[in-house]
């Protein structure tokens, strides 16, 4: 079992950058998929990006490709979401999540077993 704690959110102007961090307690196995999701007001939670804990595969929602980068530091047990060229429509609560079975449906939130508490990102125009 793992616990996830997000940090790094806040308020930024459009065009700016933020890096979210997800501290992972416990020791994820190589099969774990680590994902970021977001939920804007009055919207359902949506997939943003994911990676395999012990591999090179990454996946992105189309709207963030080329702007967001997901990465990890295994030694620090931390997953990052570097967000560049932020837009007002990126405003949301961002969640870190872990899928212990390494499902191939990494965009499906129902595949994830553990969730962080969420952190607010607000992009002003």
C-alpha cells in the first residue's frame, strides 16, 4: 500500500509554469502506473498524464501534449508534473494516483487504487 501527497500547486498567470510533485510513501513495485488527473469545477475528473514506475512509457491527454511532462525520481520516491505554457482552461484540482496492477487503461481513473488529496492549480488570464 502507498500513500500519495501532492505539492507545488498555486496561482500562475497564463503562459507561466508550475511543477507539481507527488511524494510516494511505501515502495511501489515496477508494475505500478503513476498518473495525474484533474478536475475542473462542474467537470468530471479527467486523465492528464501517466508513466510506468519502472519503465520509459509515458502517456498524455492530447490537450497537454507538448506542454506538460511527467517524470519520476525513483530514489526520492517522487513523481512530477512539469506544466508549461499554462492556460486558464488548465485550472483545476490536480490529483496524483497509483495503479498497483499496471493496467493498460492508464486513462481510466477506475483502474487506480490510491489517490492523493488533490491540489489546486489556478491559471489567471
